[in-house]
């Protein structure tokens, strides 16, 4: 695995070594000892998976204390634009966002530390998105930021008329309001 910093403290791109032959491919999607050595010791407690179609936008979600979650995200099939926003008070990059295209071919992953809002939009006809979390979900501690927040000015790479949101995500507040 190759671990690349993003320029935002604690946020890492992880590129696996993929071994391919005429039978298919093999790669390690997670190796605790390498992860602990290169990034941070994290105890992931749950794996989640979602299947969506083109234009589905899930996010920007986060949980408040004591249920913040670090995530290790990847795409199994298709491609998505993955976006995170730094919400850590006192961080030099507070309010900044980072985006990366993740796809099922390259198998690149993104480690998102606690204190970030997270979301993604499907760029391919279909996508299967998977992620690990290090804390339990709590509906009472779930919050979010509207995807089209003018302060964040995120380019989601899909025309807004084609964006498909849940009712919950459509009414999320803006970051500063």
C-alpha cells in the first residue's frame, strides 16, 4: 500500500498494490499493521456498503461528539466523486474541502479522520461504495451540510438538475447558517 498525504492534516489517500493475471486480480483493501504504522491506530468496528445510480448524492454527513466517526472509503464498482469538509475547530484548514474521484478500477481509498463532513456523488451509471467506520452510528448525533453550500462552492461534476438527493439531504443547513 502507498500512503499519500492530501495537504489536509490527517486526511490520506491510500493506493493498493493490485496483482492481476488471467484469473482476475487480488489486493489488500486493509492491512491493520500498515495502517497503524503509516496513518493512525484506528479500531474499525463496522463495514457499510451502498449501491446507487448516476447522480445520487449522499451527504455531506457527520456525527457530533461522542459519536464522531473516522472512515476508510472506497468504490468497489463504478466511480464516484468523494468530498470531505474539514470541520475541526482550530484547524488551519477549517471549512476547506477536498475531493477525489474514486473508482472500482484503481481501488484507491481515502482515509477520513474524525471531524470531517463526508459525501459522494455517483459519476458512473451505477456504483457500489464501501466504507469502514470506527464508531457507532447515532441518529441523535447525525448532522449535515447542504451539498450546494455557496461558501464551500464544491464542483460535484454533475449538473445540479441531475442530482438526486434524499429528502433529508435536500433540507440540510448551510455550513454557516
